[in-house]
C-alpha cells in the first residue's frame, strides 16, 4: 500500500503562483510514475502533469505546459508542482496519484493510489 498526502493549495490572484507538494509513503517501490490531476465542480477529472521516478521524464497537459513544472525529490519520495501564471480556469481540487504506465501517463486507469486532494482557487 502507498499513502499520498498533498499540501500547498490555497487562494491566489490571477497571475500569481502556488507550489503543491505530494509526499508518498508505504510501499513506494511498487510505483513508477507520479502524476497530478485536477477536477473542477461539474467537470471530469483531467490530467495535469506527471513525472517518472526513474529518469525523471515529464509530461504535461497542453493547458498547463509552459506555466506548470513538475519535479521530484527521490530521497524524500515526494513530488512538487510549481504553478505559475495562474488563471481562474486553473481553479480545481488537485489530486496527487501514483502508479505505472507504458507510454504517456495521462489516464486515470494508470494510477493505483490517490491522495485526498487540495483545493486551488484562483481569483480574477
């Protein structure tokens, strides 16, 4: 089993920045990729970004590429999501997830474990 805990959410003005963190514990050796998803009220959960533990390859949704950066700290088994130039449409609950994938890890089914989520609200 793997436990994930997100932190760093909050309220920020448009154009501002936030940094989310996700700490993984437990049997982390069974996971190969860490990802961030988000879900706004009334909308489907969508992929945001992912990073592989080995090699550190990153993938981003087109909507956040160039604004968000995902990184990892292998020693701490944690991942960070630096969010810059935030827009009101970025408002959502952000979820950290862990799993494995062949190819681009942008599907919910590729992730085995999920955190509780952290709220990000971007005001106009």
